[in-house]
C-alpha cells in the first residue's frame, strides 16, 4: 500500500529569547505512514510528538526537510487555495475539544463552519449534513443545538471528531485526543475511531503517551525522544521486543493491572540510556 505521509530530514528549532538556548524540537525526523493505517507517535513530554503533528497540518513551519501529504509537498508559503486544499486532506483533533468550540454558540455551529468553508451547500443541506456527521459519532440533533457547557467531555470530543470529519479528509491527526477522558469514555471513543477508520478508509496519526492505547488502535509506532525518532516498526515488534533502553523505560513506567513501582528501576534505566 502506498504511503500517504512522507517526511524526510525534518528539522524545527524554537528560539524563545536571547536569554535562553534554542530548543531543537525536531532533529532530522523521517516518517512514512501507509494509507489506511494508524501510526502511533509516542514519547515523553517535550519529545517532539506534537511539533511533528503541527508541522504536518500547517500550524508550525519547518526549518528544513521535506514533507508531503498524498504526494503533494507541504510548503510554508501556501496560498489560500492551497491551504484550503491541505485542510481537505488532513485535519487535527486536539486533546482539549474546547479549543474548537465557541462557548456562546451551539456546538453544531463548529461543524457548520467547516462545511461553509469547503462545500457549496445551502443552509438546509448543511443542517442535514451536520445531523449526519453527529449521528456518525454517536450524537443526535439535540446535541448539535446544545452549548458546550451542556455536554460531557466525551460528548465534546465526539463533536471535535465530527468537526474534523466535516472536511472529508483522508488523514486525521489525533493529538492526545483521548488522554483527558475517563477510562470508560476513552474506550468508547477509541472504538468509534476504529469503526470510522474501517468504514471510511482513513489514515490516523495518533499522538499519545499511553502505550496501552497504542496496542488498541495502532498498526505501527514510532518512539521519539528529544526531537529524534529512536525506534519504529509494527506495534507488536516495538512494544514486545523493544530495541532501545528508552523504549524499555517507557514500557516499565506504563501502569499495568496489579502494577507496583519497583525501587531503582527508573534510576537503572536512566543510567542505561545515558550510557
């Protein structure tokens, strides 16, 4: 199957101020994602996961390197038409759904806004399409007329997913999209994402720190640390037979049923990484 995302030699440095050293967020990153697959990106906070996602969707500009979505190069100087075309190709769902919802407007307006931007539909057609999108994520027209404050966290995240799907993209980037949800709601949203990917032939880039989630949703995984890709491969290979000390550290730190912290394990693994 062809690759729908191709990244090579990607670099990004943040310069906060003259008083602070530049931060190398991405350091010669290379990633390939197969069309119709789910690629998980894991690593601790500050590893570069979110920066990679934001470069792909155009929220950050790269310093250097090559990025292509569906065979089309992504550049920093996209014209408005090109920006709209990329938005049709790739959408993002964030950890906090409130960022894409206006607290003063019914949540259906967030989805309607995307439809107005991308499709020549009448008001009646947009209302019908909003209802279809809400139904596809397990919500109804009553939810569409509700203010964000009237919905639960899981319902608001479903609205955010419907909003991303409204543009009919081929790729969805999910940045810690289920980490703020409780376990039961998280399971429901993960099952929803699995069904939508299967039914619509979507490609996911799934940013997370939760390795148990990775096993449930992803086909492949890359492990990032300090802006670099340390390890990559099928989920079973990477998580069951990790090649690097850092991946083993992530696995050791992941809580499991009956998990109890073992004295000295973090110190031991950190020293192994340092060596």
